[in-house]
């Protein structure tokens, strides 16, 4: 009797063979890797290559959240002073515009604050200092009825933009 059959290990002379199930599994894995490369990795590498000469903040914003977000961040960085305080909305659904950490990263060194849960109108009124800008990612924030008349809306696209502090 062949010793390789009794010990459970193939002998040095035995050639490795794939069973049909192992071959099918290997084929499925190769198809998965091919699809991943084609649909995810290659397009991402193209996007990175197109933005390689851009500053890291611009690249990060676009790769993480898309071109519209990146353009809006560039707009804010070019118009909101570095020593300003920026009030962002509180969004329970996870918008990047409402996340203090994300906005602090992209708008640094500006101070980022958001209203605590509750009455957004009262919060906006209490945070209306002369160095405070109110981010307006959409028409729901800041509540328009809570804004002092002295604030000026600066539009990025449509209702997205910011409200500047009152001019003294």
C-alpha cells in the first residue's frame, strides 16, 4: 500500500490536484478580484491621478464626499476668515456638513460649533456674534425666521452658501 494514502499527507512524488469544487471556488475568487479592480480600484486611481496636483484638502474632500462637497469647501475656505467661528447644523442623519470633526478637518483653523439638540432657532440667535458665520448647506439651516436682518447670505449654488456676520 502507498504510504502517502495511509498517513494523510501526500508523498513527495504525488502531484497536487484540485477538485472541481476547489477549481470553481478559485474561479469565483478570480472573478470577484477582477470585478473589484474594474469597478472600484481603477476608477478610484483615475480620480486620484486627476487630482494629484491639487492640495491635500481638496483631494481629501473630493475622494471622501465628492466633487460638489469639495467645491463647497474650497468656496468656504476662500471666503470665511481663518479666525472665524462657523456654526454648522445638527443633523441626526449623518450629513458631513453637520459633523464637527469632519468640518473642523476641512475648515481648520476656523472654530466649528453646532447647536445642541433642541431649539435650533434659539441657538442661532445666541451664536450670532460679529465673527460668527452660519453655514447654510440647504434651506433648512439656519432657520430663516431666527436670523437677524443684518446677516447677508452669500450663495455658493442655489440655497447652499453661508450667512456672514453683521457688518459694523
